[in-house]
C-alpha cells in the first residue's frame, strides 16, 4: 500500500451569502462544498482563504460551511444559491462548467501545455470569466485548480489511438467530456463518482479521467494498472458567491478582496498542485505504470480530439471566447505575453492592516484516512439524495431562458469590446482591426488608456473603463 499520500480532497471550498447572524452588523454567508473538513482544501481554507475574506471585510462577513457533500452535489448547490438557500459554493470543474458554461472552453483537450500557460490565462482572462459568471448570477471569488488531468485505466495504455476505440470510459464531466471521448472513438458511460469505484471492479468501465488526488481518495487507483503521461485537459476548482450577495458588500471591501486575490489564488494553487504531485508519486509506488506516448501517436490523438473545439463552439462557449484564449496563448508561446500592470488606483480609504497570508497547508493523510474521508463524503451524498427524493424538488431555471441569457451576454460583451476598440483607435492606442474580439493588443491599449486616466490598470473591459469611456 501507499505509505503516505497528500490530499486536497473535494476540489472546492467556499463560502458566501447574505443572511444576518445574531449581531446585525455581521453578515453570515452559507456555503456548501464536496470538500471534507480537516484535510486539503478545508485546511487551506482555514489558513489562506478565511483570513483573506476576514481582513478584506473588516471581520463583518462570517461563514457557515456545509462540508463533505452534506448539502448534495455541485448542481444542488447552484440550485440552492439561485433560490437563496445558499450564498456560496466551492465547485469542482464540473460544477464550474454548470455555473458558467463559457468556462468549459478552458477544458478543451490539450489546450494547455503546462501550468505556466494556465497561470497566464488566469491572470489575463480573470475579468472575462468574472463577467460571464456575473451574467449567470454568480461572482467568481477565487479561481483555483483541480488538476491537469491524466487518463487512468485498468486495461489500456492509451499510447495509441486504437486503444480508445476498445475502451469503456466513465464520464460525468458533461458534454465537453463526452464530445472529447467520442472524437477519439471511445465509449463514454455516464456514471456518477459515487459509483465509479464499484464500476471499475465489476468491469463496467476500464478507464477514467480525473484529478490525481481524487483517484487516490476514491481508491479507484487500486483497480488500475496504468497512468497515461499525457495531461489531457485542465480542470479548475472555483469559489463562487451569489452575485447579489457579493454586490451587497461595500466598494471598499470589494476592492480589498480584488487587491489580494492573485496572491491568495497563487498559494491555493501551489498547495493543490503539490497534493496532486504526491498523489501521482503514491500511485506509482503502489505499482501503477506511467505510460509515455510517442510524439507521432500524441500528434494523432491531439488531431482527432481537436474536432471537439469546433463542434462545441457556439453551444457551450462563444467562438470569440475560444479565439481570445488562443490569441493569448499564441502570444505567450511566441515570447510576447501581454499582462496587465496590476497598478491599482489610489484608495479613497486605507484598508485595514493585513498580515501576510500563511503559505498553504498541505495536509498529509494516510491511505486509511483518505479512504475514510471519501467514504463519509459519499455517504453524505447518498443520504442527501434519499432525502431529496422524499422532499419537494428545487425548481431550477428554465434551460431555454438561461440559453437566451448566455447568448445575450455574448453579444453584449462583443459590443463593449468593439466600442472600446473604436475609441482606442481614435486615440491612437489601438492599431488592429475593430472586430469585437479581445486579445493582447486590445489589452495593451486599454492598459495605456487606464494609466492616462489614473484608473486601476487591469487591462480589462470593466465597469470603471466603460464609465470612463461613456459606454453603456
């Protein structure tokens, strides 16, 4: 057995809301997450995220967190947020895509080559995704990582494309994952995480994709022989707040949160990545083989998988958004990254003194402790599901209406970008085509404009920029 494996189980943590506690000056935000209390994400929550929110709001926001799936799964959290039963959630990558389908563009197969590219896109495109989350009714408080995920299998090495055609994949990540697997000729079977381990043992599935830490915590690795070395997709893990709850904060508190978000996120991601690395090491010590793929076979797999980019464009994410991501990545890979200067406008009021956040706590756990935490989480989910079936269903938003809202948001943002480009061009700050598609050149022009006006140099099409330019 593995001697020690590190865990950030649950891939999300969070809090948020607007229900008052006993003290009328204190706001309590109720939040739910799949993360079990006491290990991984919850430990980093206590040492990093909680102090950040506490100091940023002068200790006027308190949290009540429902850990380990006691309030259901990601889909349930989002439904409860929409009707006001919860104000926040810590979501897996699957939950992030449910909250904001546009974010699924980041999970396209083989989009990223390494963590440096992920960090760059997060830095330059945080405002973009925050906009889409807001249009879906959520504030993106923190965008962390789940993993750059591998393929695991009890039967196939997946070092050639023919292996996919013979495989039976667990699939629970949604239409993006189904499309990706079908593009390679694989057979995706929709099986929830609670049933994945037993499905491996019974032979219903022989492969899955997921974060390394989840593979360990769920004990699925005990049914596997192979880890494919290819990192097939990026999966985020996010903290969201109900948009109306976030907007109820004072401008000062929102500015405080924004100012330290990048550092808090960096520390969270550092902890998550260490946990996943140690999980891979632990699985290999247990006996799983890390399978390398030749350059020729990798190219064939990537080419086949790339068909899903076009297939889902305009369905899950706007074509412009994919082009925006690809423009940034092209500039970065060419050694010409454009980044916001991150210079902030002067504060009207000085923030409270803040201690430097502690470095992330990486919570080591034995295999037995990991298995216990995961079993408790799964039991919580089963208990909740039984109670849900016996109670009135939570009414979800109409899918057609949500689709109209998303399409409207896509058009609105394109119009804003086009008008900003037009004004920048008239000022001599933008020399490219006015096309409504954001990219490094647009960001550079915006940053120069913001600097000239004494605005926070975010490089983003944000409310302050639109107001300054007179764009509605």
